[in-house]
């Protein structure tokens, strides 16, 4: 569908409210760089998301109407469990085009520096080394096979495979980035996690690193990961805690972006894990707002709905308080 355009400039970026800018850049400088990308978000096909992906709830609170790039993207939060998500959002076909040619230029424009398949390699090295240290202590056995969902250039899967002596597979929708992984000797699969059928194949370690917010169906992807795990296998997933980012940015808009259809907290992540039969066995807090979980296969269980509802209220209260503090 094509929703009615919000009040915006001809560039496709909303003119209000003021969105917190990237570190070291003025809002005006960010806006100029984003306009230069010439991505007409408003003209893209979109779809409504009528219900929560975690609890199925339809009591949704509209929290924000513009993202960090200035695009008119509406963030809604489920009042029952606190899951945040964009609605309307780009269709799956539009996201495929977005990741093929727009995503890296847009992120580069926001940060004011090149972010591409080459730079990702260097920037992810420290992340991969820290994750390898954590997994080395958390895993009972060295994995012999690794699947990295949304694994980009293999910048994480490669070092982990080297550390553990494992074979690595990378699943990602961006062909340019998969070419880098393939050149490094990794098996690559082009596509989205929601669409991939492993046909009974399993891995000792399945990674969902800095990716869960980019999914279009978190529940289905986690269920698929549960099916990809060998009997004694483990998964790792981390979430960019939206509450952390709201506090750090000082506004909801600073935490919202069109490349994140979902906005999670550690609590909503645990809810998804329980529902899909993944037990948390280890956790890791990073400095940048990512909260990581090592997961083992288990029996599906009902999430703690009362606790999630209380967390949803705290998140909404925080967002409302920031509205009052804004000029």
C-alpha cells in the first residue's frame, strides 16, 4: 500500500520534530547528507502491521512519527508487552531493494563517514573478538559449524570460525557484502532469514548478531533458528535495547530508524526466546546498548506477560516524560 504522505519536505524527510543528530554532526548537516542520498521513503510501497509480533496484541500506542534520518516513520509500542515496531513499514520487496543499494549510503550519510563492505570488516573485528571471548567461556563445546544470519561480509562469522576451527555459513540479503564473505572462503546464502528453508540442515552455533531489529518477523526467525540448532547446539542473539537508546539520545526519535522494523528491550527478547523454545544460558552487556544472549534449545514456555506489561508501561511513561522535557 501507499499511505498518505506525512507533512514533509520534497526530499522525503520530515521537517518536524527536530531529531537528535549523529555524534559530531549538527542536525542540519545530517539532513543535508541524508537528502543527498535521494531516497524517497514516502514514495515506497508500505504495509500496515496491525498486531504485535510477540503477544498478538492490538492495543498499540503511537509513540513517534519520525525517525533519526528525518523520514516520516511511525513507531508503535504494544501496551501489553512493550514490543516496538514500525507501522506502516516498507514491504519485503522494498526492504530487499533498500538493503541492495540504499542502506549503506544512508547510514554513511547519517554518520558522516563511509560505511561499506570494506569498513564493516574493520569495525566488526573488535565486536567479533569480544564475542569470541564470551562464547569461549559460555559454550560447553567448540562448535564445528556456524550459521550467521544477517552476517553481512562474514566479519563476525570468519573470526569465530577461525577461533573455534569451524566451517562458517553466512545468510544475508546484500549481494555486495556476501561477495566479501565468499572471497574469504565462507559459504554464502542470499536472502532473508524469514524466507530461508534449511531443509533439515543444522549447525552447532547459530548467530543473530546486531540483526534482530532488521527482521520482518522476529518470532518466525527465532523458531527457524530453533530448528537449525543441532541437539546440543547453541545460538547467540543480541538486541539493541530501545530503552537504552532513548535514554542515550534523549528522545524517542533518536532511537527509531527505518532499517529497524522492530525495537526491542531485553525483556521483550526474553519473551520471544521463551515462546520459541530457546532458554537463556548466558548474557552479555555491551557498551553501545546491545544486550546479548547465549541460547540453548528448550521447551516453549509462556512469557511472563504481567512483567512485560509493567515494562511496557515504564517504557511509555519514559517516552511521555521525554516529550515534556523537549523544548
